[in-house]
C-alpha cells in the first residue's frame, strides 16, 4: 500500500527537463529596475537591518550588501518576491556578522586570559608596537602574530594554544601580514 501512494505522488510530481530561464534585461532596463527597487524598498530594508543588528553603521552595510546582491542576481529574482528576498539577504548577512563577532570575542577573551610570557630580552624581535595595535587586525590575527613572532612559538604551538588547526593559524598569519603590508604601503 505504501508503495502505491509513493508511486502516485512521484508520478504526479513533474520535474521539468530544463530549468526555466528568464531572459536577461538590457543594461539600461536592469539599472532602472534596480533604482526603482532601491527607491521602493531601501527604507524598509534599512529598518529591518537596524532591528537585526542594532547598529546604524552595520545596518547601512547590510542594506548596501543586499542591494549589491540584488544587482548581481536581478535576472533571477522575481519582482513579486523582491522585498522578502532583500530581507532574507539582510538576515543571512546579519547572522554572518553575529558569527564573526562571536569568534572574535572568543579569541579576544583568550588573548586576555593568556599569561604574560617570561622571555629573555635578547630573543624578542624588534617589532614596532604600532604594527600589533593596527586597527586593520582582528583579535585573532593579532594573537596569532604575537604568539608566532613575539613569543617565538611554532605554528603547531600556536595552533595548540588557540585550539585551531595549523592551516588556520597559517591562514590567519598570512592574512594579517597582508593587512599590515597594505597599511604600511598606504602611509
């Protein structure tokens, strides 16, 4: 009996051979559609973003990201679903922000909890303090750089200390060095 009901459901459900493709809009029409969508929905999207994150600067970023995503996906978004599509983008980006902040707080707490190392003065490389205090660095980057280059730990030791994999430590260090390099070039 179960097989016949399942067979009936499967045969009643038709799967198209090819996904329905929508014709792409000309550039002028897509720009006009985007501007119209922005005029109609920007205020509501911004208010929703403010309710999600509670910070004006972050809400402005989320609103911008939602409309950038709309620009990239304008050909695939149904106009009837537009407001909810934009809200969903904002919600997903807000969740990403919360996750990032949670990870950053966790690493910031770990860095505060680390005991001061006893290091011989001649083994500490001369590093300008301003580099490690750069606003471009996130707490996890600052912590990895400090443990690796100031305290002289190996990547494996840094990984064990922070509860990360060696590849994550390597990535954080490389990214932090790139951020510092860009900052120094900008001075």
